[in-house]
C-alpha cells in the first residue's frame, strides 16, 4: 500500500485483566473513540434519523452499504456531489461494507464464482456482477474513511471444503481489491478474516492478511447462529494473531453481551442493524434487557424507558406515550430509535471509561448481573 496514511491508531489505555483496550482511530473525517459501535444506514441514511440527529447522539462513525448505494442514489449522482459525506451532509467518519455480504444475505439469487458475486438487480431483473474491482470503484466513489474488501461470505454453519475455498478466495479477492484501490491516501481498505469455525483456517487467513500490512483488520463470518462459545473462541484466536497496533473490527455484532465479551477479547469496532431494526418493531434496549413497548402493560406506565437514561426520549416522554404512538405514528418508531442508539453509545462510553480507570472487570460483572439476574 502507499506510504501516505489515512489512519492513525493510538492506544490510550489497557485493561490489566483482559485484552480490552481504549484507543483513538484518527480518520480523514474524524477522530473516533474506540471501542466504538457504528450504527448502520442502508440507503445513505439511518432509517428515521437525520445526520444532524446522529451527531447530537455523539455518533463518531456510521456505516453505509455499497450494494444499496451503488443502486440508489447511484454512482453517477455520488460522483457529481463529491461523495456520500457531501450528499447526506455527514461530517464525521464513515465506513462502507463491500456489498457481497448484503447480496448473499438479501438475495437468494446470488451466485459466487472466482470473478465475483453475480446477482439479479432487484430493480429491473438484469444480471449484474459485483467483482472486487467493481466494489472498490463504487466504494472509492462513495468516499468513506474505511472501505471493506469484497469477501466470499458463507454462513457460519457451513462445513466442509466450501469453508476453505471461501477463505482462500477472500485472500485472492483482497489482493485484487488492494490493486484496484485508487485513493489509498484518503481511504483505508480493511481485509476481512474468514475461515468459518475452523481454528487452523482462521490462523492461516490472519497470517496471510497480516502480511499485506493493511491499516486495520475485520473479523467476518460470525454471529450467524453458531454457539456463542465457538463464536467467542474464533474472535479470541483472531485478536491473538492480529497486530496489537491496528484497529480490529468485529462485523455484525450488536447485542450487549456480545459487545462486552468482544471488547474483553480485544476488538475495537462493531456494527449491527439490531438496535435500529429492533426499534422499528417497538423494542427498546435497556441495561436489564429488551422492553417490548407494544405490550398492553405499558399503556399506563408513565415512567421513562430507562430511568437513568439522558436521551431526549427518556428525558421528555413516558413508556405509555411511546406505546400509544407506536402503532399509529412514525414518530413512535423514531423515539425508540433515538433511545436505542443512545443506549449503544452510552454502553461503549461506559466500557471505555471503565477500561481507562482499570475497572473493566467490575463493569462486566455489574452489567452481567443486571442482564442475567437468575444466574447469580
Ligand atoms: N457483515 C457481517 N459479517 C460480515 C462478513 O463476514 N463480511 C462482510 N463483508 N460483511 C459482514
Ligand atoms: Zn433513553
């Protein structure tokens, strides 16, 4: 990769009893405090939230999707406006996924070959190919601070030779992405470690990708229905092989328990549609678990969603009010989305603070006691 740097990584503090660390990831658009959760916006906007509102919630970095953005507004519009930051008036950092994962998970009709991922356009049914080169071209046009390589994604439950094939293909596609990347001084390209639940394949993938000396690394192909034990084992193995002095991004992780465990295992960045998607189904996140606000029992509950939460929803409105709005008004959904994003941001900040004060083990105990009171 080129000499110019679009990323600097500084570790500010470490936990003495786990692999958890606090860092600042300095990107072209923003200095991101990590461990960090990145809310997901699929169509260039986070559903029900404006860029201004996200900034007010103290989001440092958001995630956009290449597959969706390549379609709408389309690369020609993004090219004209000078990238997605300008288009959505988002001034802080942004990361784009490469598109392959979304296609495999959203479209039954996708087909993977050495060339790339072939799929039928959901708009006009025409056949399209997302190759490593095409993904980089779209992501270079979007202009995010961090771009993900196109990877060969399989379900974490897949077994047999397909797991090995997908891992080695992801390494070959990484090399094609590195070659096709046109703006290494302005944008960072992250590889994605694959290898399913096989420790040996994960090890080989880590070693090969670390050789490419990229600015940061992602751990992919997890949280797809496998046992938690296995998922955490793979994360731990990867963080042991990945360099200490570069950010590590655990893809598709958003549950409170998983975030806490993966931070303890040395991961720095996370994303998931969960907090925003679950809000749209009427579910609020709290330190003691989920609250399904559609339930009738909340119709006359005039307390806030979470009594110690300082988000604008909890400061101004009751559970009963959100309950009454939910089925009738889009704003009900918005109020829960605000709370859920605030909840995730606060969870990450509390982890950073506890690591800095070397109180992370106490923090973990306290949160797990709240989440799993019966397990004491
Ligand atoms: N999002 C969640 N997991 C993955 C993965 O393995 N690859 C990609 N590209 N995106 C993801
Ligand atoms: Zn709140």
